[in-house]
C-alpha cells in the first residue's frame, strides 16, 4: 500500500462554502458545553488560547454570536482550532458518522474501530485516496437535503484516515 497523505483539518476549508462552514462552527460551539469531558477540555484549551475579543476576559464570556464570527474566521487559518471545531462537530453529528461507518462496514470498507476524536483529530485523507468511502458518502448524501447531505461528505473525511490505521 502506498503511503497516505494525511492533511490537517484546516485544509477542509478548501472544500466548504461559507454557509456550510458557519453551520459546522455553529454545531461545534453549540455542542461545546455538552461535549464529553476530555473533548471539552481539549477544545476549551484551544478556544481560550485562540479566541480573544476586546472587552471580554475569557472565551466563555464572549456572546455566542460574536464567538461564532471569530471562530469561523480562525477556523480558516488555525489548524489547532480547526481540529477542535471538527472534533466537536463530529461528536455532535455522531449519528451521521455512525450511519456512514455502519454502511461502510457492510460494504466491506475497513473502518477502524474505535474511531473517535483522539484518532481523528490528526487530520483526514483526500476523497480521491478513499474512493469507495467517498462514493458511499456521495450515495447516502444524495438522499438528503443540505446541510445533512454535506454532513455525510464531512463524515467521510472524518472516517477517511481510519482506513489507513493498523
């Protein structure tokens, strides 16, 4: 097998339009207070370090609409923040990811188990390097409307690197 090129999550911005990026950030920030304790701490450390707004002492004190704007801006350029946002999004969208993972296993696509934010935070593999998974996600997404259809495509990227883990 050839060596795979794992891209950092900040690179996913090249595949998103602004509207979907806003949706992903909103999902992530909405899930942040409810995230599992380890993921919450991982994200909190990055958000506190990265997102500062004049007039607010901490990330937690920034009004949600202002935080969303700043996070969306940083998401485009900061790999650590992009990783945290994608991990929060994935935990929130676990049903979409599980649906795709289940369909992949039924199609004999070797999704690594368990696959959670600890492993997936490192990045993704481009769709052309995972054609079966990409095709499956495209097929599943064709039956959905936006933003859910886009969630399946992002879920495929979330799972993509699992195909190359021993």
